[in-house]
């Protein structure tokens, strides 16, 4: 670890902190239906979209109608994307002449992008046409992110309102998220990426002559536009197979900084938007503080573990002065790789600028554990916020049990009905992750896909299902995922992680919205102070530890102690 590395990390978090309030206030105005600086430009387009679609923007929906609208929209998106991938050979903008995807891979990919997971069992530059990248993947990068934002705003309204059974209009919230937030920010970031050297062209490739005099074909395409929404929407799906380790996706140190900032900016600011809309900015800052503590701790542990190096490599004669550089870009170093790894897994982004499977035992454990916490640090755009609010409800319920009072959160009484829905939501991750991992570790044809035996091989399987169920999309490496078994089961895990989680959350929103919002009393437990922040952090860690520590102990923890003892598997 170096002082320069820590300064780079500190500067990044300072920049994010400065942008949280202005961006959060802007999004609060957008979702409140108020006039913004972009209203003169986009207001007419928004109205025309409602008119063409037959949507009445003033007509609100109850939680069930809101949820069914979201599900119907997601199903339609899946069908459209699946068709594009399967029929790719017959569609335009396919200069490489790529064939259509196999049915199981198309299923996995379509589910992946519709659920905002962006797990990729294929190499983008060797599999997908420009049309599939733009009309298929990039479109879903916008829409899946906008869907998550809409759901978070619906839950926010439920906590802000009193005795109102409606949560807003899904179609309006999704449209505003796309038009006023994601689209303009994506245009700005894409132009910045082009200026930094990312390609933005419809050409298929360019031929270069190497120093040895050999011709090399280098893939090109509309990279900058996809990279922008990939990060802003916490999608993470790369245009190229090696994602942000590819120089055309991440060419410079400034581009690397912008990549990380783009993926964190909206998710962090959306928590401030929550505080603004519920009329309690301190509540928003309290939740941001809990997220920041856990995320910064994750960065610190990864950086420390990778800077400490690998005793096994030292014993083989590798100079330990630079720590463990295996699987890392020398352009970015350990500090920026550690920051990228923690942010991308604390979010639901999944983009990578290094190979997590090449990290040390503890360095690889932290990204996995951050996802297993539910990706709420601050999580995906929208999904992280509503996931964190579920933990907040659990925290006030625990505090109520300790003092013998009916728990309240923002004036809403939290009772048995809400807790049942909350437990249904939080049990989705262990069910999908541990269940599929256990089954895959038993079947010989599933085990045959791992690249390494022993605890690291178990970590490859565990990481894959963790990434899928948490809707992250990053890969540990080493696992051959493009098989019928993994394409199918990972796809099911993604569906469970997105929809089996959010339906109970929306039921919570419907229940809370109809309740009376009572003013705080002398016996109300304050949820906007440091005591609540500590309790919230504790509940998150306890749930994560109880659910996943046994599996982690068999994988990365064993690998860590074996590394210290100089053993390999």
C-alpha cells in the first residue's frame, strides 16, 4: 500500500460526495414531476410518448398494478432481446457475419440484460453484431436501470405518503428515469469517453501491423455509447470479452476514474433523492453513511490483501515489492483495481478492470461477500436503495423488539405483515446462491466446468451464482459457464434475484402506503442518527455472515490460510 494509492481512493470518494446532493436534488424534482432545466427540451417528447402509448400520466397505480406493469414490461423486453439474439444472422449491422446465439445462451443473455445483471457467457467482439449490441443490449441497459429506479421511487412514495393506496405510475416513472436522468448523462459520459479514446464507429475492425511485421485484426464498434450506459445504469456488460481491462473500454487512468465514478454516481445520489422525497434529508445521509462505511472497508481490505502479496509467488522467486499484480492492469495498479472491484460488487455493476479470480484469498472473498450482502453499498440504480430500505425495516423491527415498542420507520408502524414480506425478500439470495452452488458441486458435468480443483474451484461456482442472484454480472474467472446447465441455472438465479426479491418489496410498499404517517413522539427510535447507522450496519453484516460464512469458509477462507502456509491445490 502507498500514500499515493490512498490519496487516489480518497479523492474519488470526495468527488462522489460532492455530486450526491446536486444530482439527488435534480432527480427528486424529476420524479416529483416538477420542472427542471431539461423540461423545455424533453417535456414535449415526454408528452408525445404518453400520447402515443395511451398512457395517462395523472392516473396512479396501486402496488399490484404497478408490479404487474413492471413484470409485463420485463417479459416483453426479454422476448424482444431473445428474438434479436437468435435471429442475429438475418438482421442488419452485422459486418462480421455472426450467426445467431444458441437457445440456452440466448436465454441466459436475454435474462441477464433484462434483470440488469449483464452476466456474459460469451465474448462480445466475437459473438454479437453491432445491431445486437445497440438495439438489443444497450436498449436494455437503459430500460432495466430505469425499471430499478422506478421501483425504488415507488417504495419511497409509500414511506412519504399517508393513507394513500397508490404508488405512482410505473410507465411515467420509467419514462422520466430514462429521458431526464439516464439519457442525458449517458450522452455526456459517452462524449467524454470518445474524447479519451474509446471507439464509436460502425466499422467492424481495423488492421494493424505489429512490431514483428504481422497483421493483426482489432475489433471495433460503438463502444463509447455502450460503455457510458453500462456504468451509469450499473449494468456492467462489456463490449469486449475482458470488459474494462480492454484498452478500448478503459484506455487511460482518467477513463478508469470516470468508469468508477459513473457507476457510483446515480446510485449514491438516489439515496439523497429518497431523503428529499420523504422530507427527511438526515435520513438519506444516515443510509448513505452506512453504505459508505461498508464500501470503504471493502476497498481497504482488498487493497491491503493485494498489496501484501502472495507468499507462494514469493517462494517461487517473484519480487514481492509490488504485492500481487497477477490479474491486474499495470496501467491502474493495485489501488485502482481494489477500488474498482469493491465499487462494482458493492453496486450491481459487474464490470471489471482486473480478474477477481487472480486476487489473493481475502482479496477475492471481499467482492463475493459484498454481493452476498445484497448489493446495497449502494447497490444498483434503484435496486440498491429498495434493498437497503428492507434492511432498514429489519433494523427498526429488531430495535423495537429490544425496547418492547412497536417499531416505526419514518412515521410508519412496521408490523408482522411487513416483516413477513421482508423475510421473503432477504431469503431469496441464500436460496438461489447456496442451493444452486450445492447442486452444481455434486453433479460431475457441472464440476467439469471449473478451472481449478479444491477451494478455488468451489469459489468459482459460488461466485458465479452469487453474481447471478445478486444481479451483478461479474465473473471470478476459470469457470466455463457457456454450457446448457450453467446458462439455464444462472438464468433462473438472475430471475429469482430480481423478481422474486422485488415482488415482496412492492407488497411492503403497498402495505406502508395505506398506513397513517404518524409524527415522531418521545418514544420513537430516531433512524437518522449514528445509533441507527451502527444498528443497520450490524444487521447487514449479521445476516450476511449467518447465511454465507459456512460456504465462504470452504472456499476463499481456506484458500487464504493455505496461501499463508505456502500450500497450493
